[in-house]
């Protein structure tokens, strides 16, 4: 009932001088005992029974009659009873504010102001603010993880907690398998895979293909299949919403919202809000799914770029350690490989290299070099020829980077390890003898990938039991650190450290060198650091260890 647009008219019992009678808002005048004295035309429309002599409690709502009773002690009183005297309440399908004003003759004049539209606007504004705050919080929660399963769990929890009694996340089906994430009224999240047909639920197959959602009034709650209802949802389904989860280019799934028959059905406004939430959830799940796919691809590709784990081959100990330049990186420009010989009498090929640059681009070139060396293994007996072919492959590629390389053909005969060591622009390996003396291998050569013609010299080395040949990259000797953080680790410190490794196993040698270099660097930046140790074992194995003696090695 809207009385605000009533034409002004005089009061029924007042003279023409009573200007309040022409007010557009309803005005009711009552005496202190609660009897109606007079009304204007707007009030007469709003309260048809409010005639002079009637009791106020019989013709107006109780909230207004009670307010008048509370004012008896104030009448006669101040012209303005105070802000607490105004009351508010419904009249029919609208709401009014009633403001009392004492009159000169001791009565109370109630001015009623229709505030229905203002309160509806305030309610709508409060609802929108709450929804905006929920969406902001949901976005933060959804973007906090790039795990697909966790994103589905968060989506189900938020939807069940704020939008419905229960929520079900339907992942894009793979064949007849459909992955579902449930969140029931108790808030518990359950994952399950079913083999049911998504077309059993109206609108679900369309939502999974990214089509706009069907209105919830088109979905008969009785048609919601059992597999789409969480186990803790015991009451009959009263209403359901099925909306797509839009992703980045492809649908990320669908969202099913369920309400019990005891709850009000979804309104159109709630369905629109559910779509807004679904758009954010779909974007988060799509990003998480894309990240998972790319991470899997990266892991597969990186597996070929990571340094291998070395072990003893044909009676020779091999060990390697690698530390990339970046803390968050796993690959870089340094690499090493050991290609075992076919049998004990055939040489194994050890390769350690350093590509100009760091990070993934350098790692890609290391992969090319490692694959090329793998393909040239039948020519490994001739180091000069192998390096020439490798240099040609790099010169003819689109890469503009060069590399240094050190390689060795290793074989153990009669307890002595024989090495043919060749350097291609790489630091010459160091040999630590059994007595702690450190020697440098007499090999040198041209780096590869920079000039068409390369040359190199090969050194022959023999390792007695307990002696080690250490290959390393310049990331070790050029590790900058020390007390002031600007001093190289240097070749001298490396030789001193290596002298302490006499008689150590290969694993202990590379671990010791890497540890000292890392301590020297501290928290400072550094280049990729790689080391490979080739050690002649004391003997093949212990003949016996009885717990009381040291045992005896056999040759």
C-alpha cells in the first residue's frame, strides 16, 4: 500500500487552517489515553478504521500502539520527544517509520513515513556488499593453491557453506569415468569417481561442454540422480542448480548446488550469483589443471637434462655432484655423463662439460651435446675425431653458445685404472695420489662450438688403488666468497682440498669438494658447479668381515 502519492487533502475533523491535514504522509492524532482524535486523508487510506473515538490499539499495528503507550508519561512534554521515540514497523506489505510530535492541546501527532523503498535499497546494498566480500575471499582462497584436487575441495566447501546445503564439483569426464568432489551439510569433503551417465541430470552435460546454465526451475528435483547427492544429504532435494565452471578456453567442469525441501528454492538472483562464483572457481581450477599438465611435461623433459646418478662400473668408482647456479633451478649449463663399456675390458667414457650461460637455455644445449656424444659413442676411441664431429654439430646448429668439455676413456686392468683424458677448452682434471700429492693432467684443447677447427691433446693417466682423478667445472674454482665475499675459491684451494681426499672413495671426494666450495660461497651467488670423481678402488671387495678384524681386500 503506497500512500506517498496520495493527493493532499484536509483532515476529516480539522478545519482548513490545520495544515498537517494536507501532508502527503499519513498523520494520526491520538490523545494520551490512546483514543484516535483525528487523521488526515493519507492516514484514512492507510488505516480505514481510524476514526475519531476509536482506540488506537484497535486500528493501527501493535508496534505503533505500544509506542504510543510508552509516550503517555511524556505528554505533555517537549516538542521533540527524542530520537528514541520514533518507531518502525510493517503495515501490510510496506514498512513505515512513525515519528511522534506532541500538540499544544496535549495530544500526540504520529507522522508516518513510508521507507519501504529505502529499506529495500539498503537490504540490496548490504547483500551486494556481503556477496562482493565473499567473492573476494573466495578468489583469494581459490588462488592460494595450484593443486587441482585442492581447488576442487575449496570450491565445494565455499559453495556448500555460502550458496547451498550441499555442493558437487564435476570434473570434465574421461570416457565414462566422472570425478566428483562432494561437500555435504556437515562440511566434509569427499572425492569419488563414478561411471554414471552425466545426462541423467538435466543440464549437466551441457554445462560440462560450456553451454549457459539452464534455469533451476527447469530442473525437477526428483530427477537428480543419487550419485549427484552427497552421502550426508539425507533430506529430499528441494531445488538444484547446475552451472558450468568456465576455464581458460576449455570448460573446467560443472558445479551442482543442492538445497533440501525444507529450504527455499534458488531465486534468480542467487543463480546469477552462483554463476559469478563459478566463473572464479572455474578460472582457478583451469589454471591449476594447466599448471599440472605443464609441470608433468617439464618433469618429463627435465628428466633427460638432469645429471645422472653415477655408480661403480667395471671395477671403477664414479661419482658426480652438481649444484645449479639458481636456488630455484634444477638444471643449468654444467653436465656430466658416464657411458659404461660393454664389458670389463672395454673403456667407459666419462664426459664433463660446461655450456656458456646459465639456466634453461644453457640446459637445452647441454641436452643437445649429451645426445650427440651418445650418438658418437662408437667413435669414442678417437677423442680428437669425436670432438671434431661434436664441434661440427654445434657450429651447424642455431645455437650461438659454445662449450668446454673434458672427457676420459677409463678401463681397469690388474687393479690399475687407466685413463685417456682430453680437454676441449676445459680446466685440466686433477689427480690426487695415494700419498696426497696432487697433479694436473697434461691435456689441453680448443673449446667447441666457437671455431671450425679444433685441436686437443690427450694425456694418459694411471690410477693406483685409492687414487682419484677429479673433473670439475670453473664454477668450483671461480666460486666467489670468503671473508669479504669477493675472492675466488681458486685452483690452489681446490688442490689443497683434494690433497686431503687421498684414499677416499669417489663419493666422499665429490662431496668434500662441493661442501668446501659451498661453504666458501655462503649465501652469495655462484655459477653452476659440477664435479666428477674417477677413483681406483683399493680392491674389488672385502673378503671377510667378522666384526673383530678389518677384513682383507681382494684384487
